[in-house]
C-alpha cells in the first residue's frame, strides 16, 4: 500500500516542481535581496532558516531509524552524506548569516518546511525501505564513485562561495557588494551552482527516482533564483562584470 502511494507521491511531487519552475520565471521568492511587503507576517531570518531546514534532518533520520537497514554500510553512507549537507544547513549555517535583523516571511518559511518534510520522506523511505538495498559492492560501482565526486565537489564549491559572500559584510551590516574571488569570476551564483552539482551527484550515487526528482526540484528552484540575482546585480551595479553568467559557467 505504501509503495503504491509513494510512487504516486513521487509523480505528483515532480509535477509540483515543474509548476514551481514556471511560477518562478515570473516571481522571485520574497526573501533576502528580493524581500518585499505583501507576503504576510515575518519571522527573524535565523529562526526561519532553522524551522524551515530542520525537517530535512529529522524526517530523513527518522526514516533511517525505523528501517531495517540501520547496519547496512551503504545506507549509513547515504545518511552521512545527507547529514553533511543538511545538519550544516539547518543548525550551523543560520547562525553564520550576516545582515543584522533581517527577516523572512512566514509564508516562505512554511513553503520551505513543507518541501523539506516531503523531500525528506521521499528520499528516506525510498533509500532505506521501499527502494532496492545496495550491497557493499555499490561502493565500487562507477555510479557511486562519480556521484560521490560530484557531491563532494559541489558541497565544497557551495561552502567556499558562501564564505566569500559572508566576507562581504561586517557583523550587523545588511548592505550588498559585488562578490569577487573563487568561482564568482565566472558566475553570479556559484553557491547555487555548487548545490546543483551536489544534488546531481546525489541522484547519481543513489541511482534512485527520488534522487532524480530532488535534483530537478533543485534546478527548478535555484536556476530562476540565480537569474533573478544576476539581473539584480546588473541593475544595481553599473560596473558589474559583463562576462559573468548567472549560474552555469560559460553557458547560462
């Protein structure tokens, strides 16, 4: 019964991601530099990030703990890779943000919370219960090895790019400047490109339908947002480097 429901949820979730991609062609999510009134009550950004991202950790971890694969080395590897990203994103990254008392709409937080609950369930149940168990030989499979390199490379690029962005502001400073250094010489949003590479790697190393849907969701969300950032930089800074692309080096 759950297996059939899971399959339908995965299809519906992919469709919701496609709709989100279309909507984001016309509307930038109203947080960060794109904040604007009219989206209801707001919450302090730090608290909003924690509430929004925590389900990705908790739901995925719960799926692992209730599964029969708690001693499976491959399942443990999937768990650790997931937590490498999301434990940081939920419980460390929010406290490293700079920008004073910036706030985010509760509606945006609620959408992120909903996404992470659903995505955590689809990833966790698919990998730990409903999908095929991967034997230890999976560690030597080219799909795992290639996916792992992409995942770790994307994670590293995301971290380094975030560090450059943080370095543009002193504590309490909410202003914006042109980022320089690292992959910012190629694109306006290398942090987003890093996440795209990271979750492409996840889709490959898990070789799962849920992993593929998550990568497509990531692209549906981050590519339009990167384009909005890119346009915002060009409009705000007359001397913004013309050679930079929005998110994919040399292409887009």
